[in-house]
C-alpha cells in the first residue's frame, strides 16, 4: 500500500477516542520493486498523537505531521514494509522497550534513553518548553539581557515558592498522560493535566501561568489556536528520532539510518519540516 496510511480502530478498543483507540494497523508501507522478490521484512511503528510531529488528521483519518509525511518516503527508501499503531505514549514506550521488531516515533534522544533503544536520528531538534503570555503576572523581573525568559527549572521552582507565599500558586498546564507531566511533577511542581486541544486556549484565557509542551509542538499548537504566547524556558533539549527495540534486526535499523541520510541530502527532510513551521 502506498501513501499515508488511514486510521482504523484498534481491535481491542471499546470506542474511538483521541488517543487510546486509534490504530493504523495492518497497513503496509510500499516496498521498492527491486526488493519485491525478497522475503518480506516489516516493522511495527508505534506513535502517539503529538502534533505537529505525528497526529491523525480529523478530516481524513490519516496519519499526518512531520513524521506522518516523512514515513512513506523513509520506509520506501529503506525497502521495509510497515504497520503503524497509534496509542498513548506510556503504552507505546513500554511496548517498544519489550517487543522486538517495533519502533517508536517521534522520541527525544535523551542521554537516559541512549542505550535503551537503537536510534534512527536526528530527524529534528526537540526538547520541552514552558510557554507564557506576554502579561504573565508572576514573572516581573528581567534577566541581565533584558528578557523575561527563565534560566532553568530551578528558577521555576523558586518562582513557584514565591507565588505560594503570596497566596497565588503558580499553575502549569501539561498535556495529559505524557512523560512531561511526570518530569515536572518529579520536580515538585504543581501541574494540571489537560488535553492538547485545550491547553493553549486555556493559557491564553488566563486560566494558568504557564503551559508545558514539546518545544516543537507548543509553538505549532499555539499558532493553530491563534494564541499569542512565547517560550520562556526550553529544557531537556535533545534530537528527535525513531527509537527501535534493542532486539530489532540491526540490519533493518541500518537501512533506516541510510534512508534517513538520503532524505536529508536530497532535501526531502527539510521540505517536510518546513511545512509545519
């Protein structure tokens, strides 16, 4: 099957939902004609709803975004058939840790994850960021360069303590069910988990001080919602790539890496990314 796969219901899902019940299963990518006579090789690629990197177009039911648009070219160039399953981040992450022949996209290639997977990267520069309105009341002091950006999560914790002492607790909106929520909660910060669709509009409406999101996705979501916000802290900066189970055939991972470099050289990767900037 050529082109971007269409979304179908996961067989075990009780009903269609935004994250848990979306599957793009049993949909094979194109294999070049030169490889048609060879034994079929395939991978199961797992992803989440994380626009603009990867998300299901509500109008067409098809996987789109940077990774959704890139996958057909990447897998064709690598000569690997594939099926895509969309599921919540935590489930997908643990699945790829446990099951050979699976890969997860798009994943921040952090030092902690470096040895946990075989990597096809970098595809883009990622990380996480905190976003705020220009009139953010909790932050009224500038740094030496005149900006109101934050230096670190430690400074966020200091501001949170000061806000708590004033009786106006610092509120941070985080996409529900994400590793980002776990990271900030582990830092001792008070967070509220909300849907991606509601996060930036709620921030713009003054219902929170900050919104935490992917460095790439936060800007895109704000533009889509017509919300005027700015990043005030970027942290956990890391390349974004595809993470494959350690037991996945290394030859397939090598083919993916070679294919990615080819798409980088011929400009395909840059063209796809520019479509979402």
